[in-house]
């Protein structure tokens, strides 16, 4: 007979208790950008300008993590001044852009920070992000991620990328670490 796994109730859903307990050890949250912080669409203007939309709730969640000494990193295959500016505004310490080999980029970051996989959570939405999953104890797919990514993840958010998924992850990490998600200033 299959035993149903123990579940822990979060603000958003129920998570397997083993997964929730693993979140208590997270010291670094690593995110892709397009499809995680944004909805994955890239808007191009007539003059070649590129636009992206970011959700302020995600920004607030990043600020909450940083205020509790949890590092946040972005590793993305594209280069964009928009991403650089947005992440700097959120005080994201590690901004790695134009990196097609996300596996190696994350490994180098972990070595530099002296972190092992049990201290790392990774969130992605598409196949290039799954290389980073090999370095993390918590592998997260946003709700609208590619099916291949969903199959590799041990947590699928209830919210899609660009619409609060990063905030859902941030709130849940803080809950698992027994930290109240108090007020950390204005949304960004």
C-alpha cells in the first residue's frame, strides 16, 4: 500500500514536508529571468528597444529574502540592461547574464560562496534551466514552465512566471525558515 506523503500547509498550497524542511536550509535562491521574473515575452519597439514587465510583488519577495541574509542570484542566457537595472534595484548580489552554460555558471558561483547543494534552490521555466537543477536540493518550476522542466522539478509553483511566482517562492522559503515576512519598505 502506498503511504501518502506528509504535507505542510503554506500560504499558497501544500508542500511535501521533506521539501518544506529542505527550504529551511536554503541560503541561495537562483532564478532564471525570462519566464521566471517576467512572463517570458520580449517586447520589441519600432526603434529596436526591448521591454520587459516585472511584477512588484516579486521585487518585494526578493527584498524580504535579502533582508534575511538569503542571497539571490540570476543566471540568464540573454544580456539586457533592463535586467541589470532591475536586479540592482532589488539588491540582487549575483547577476550573471549572457551565460548559455548555466550548469557551470552556478557551479562557479557555489564554489565562490562555498555552498553545497542543500543550501541552494533553483527556479526555472525552460530546458536550459534544468542544468542548474543538478546543483540544487530544491528544484522549482514556475506554474507555466515547459513540461520537461516540470518533470525535473520537485516543486511547481501555483503562480506563473512574471505573475508572482518569485514572491510565492520567497514567502515559502521564509515560512520554512520560521521568519515572519514583515514589512520591508515599499514594493519595488
